[in-house]
C-alpha cells in the first residue's frame, strides 16, 4: 500500500479540525520534511502510527498527533519531543536583512502593511528573483489579514467589499469561510516554509 507523503498529510490537516490542530499542522509544514514515512516493520508501533495518521475516519487531532510522533522519530533535531513544537529557526540571512530593510524603510511592522509604492521603491535595489519572493510573501501575509478581517466583520477591511465581487454575491458565509480557510492555510504554509516569524505577518 502506498501512503501519502508527510507534506500531503499536513497540508490536508492544516484545513481540518480545531484552530489549534490547524496551527500545529502549519508549524510542522515549516520543517524539512522527509519525502516518505518508513519503511517500517509490519505491525510495529511506527507502522500503526502511520496507518492512524492516514486514516480519514479518525479525528484530525488524533491523526496529527500520530504524524507528529512519527516526525519526531524521523527528524528528532527539528522537534522538541516534549512540547511537540518546532525548534526556533531563523530565515535565510539575506532574506532576513531584506525584510528588515523593507519594513524599516516603509515605516511598518508587518509585511501585509507594505504598500505597492514602498515595494516599487525598494525593488530598485535588489534582483528580480529576490523581489518576486518578497512580493509572494507580502501577498501571503495580506491574504491572511484579508480573510481574518472579513470573518471578523471588520467593515474597514477591503475584504468586506471585495469578497462578493471575487466570489459572487450569492455565496453563503459557510462557502466563503471554506475558501478563506484554504487560502489562509496556503498563505501560512508559504510564510512558514521561509521561517518568517508570525509577528511579521
């Protein structure tokens, strides 16, 4: 039997269960994940944990705990086994320096608050690829703020007026929330993969 990769499982679990379960799955997505789990001996503890992690009939929390246990064994240097949280990792030094300069020069503390004019001015100093990455990260951070503002019913959020045009005025809030959760999960994954602290989103 072929089992899904850890990245596939975590991406799925990042959109299911409680907010705590989703948050933990997103943190784990920031690890350098192995491409596969195993191989394990039949009926071994690891084999049973893998089966549980892949069983969609089980709760997202139980599946994530099983998967985290396996990843702790596969990547012990990356996870604190007692707290099951990621070890603190810093962004790439070049990216960290660029982020610091961008935020300082723009006079803001979060990527989502950097406007297009500040980005254009900053872009003159760096390579196209570097700026493309920063724009991706800024868009990801903005997506998180966009949907959080919408579902908090923040009337000052652009989401409150743009969402009906983007997704249709007839969409129910439940349908919009499903879209929002998927986009936020993808945005968090991108930011986490580059080790961007949540305080900068």
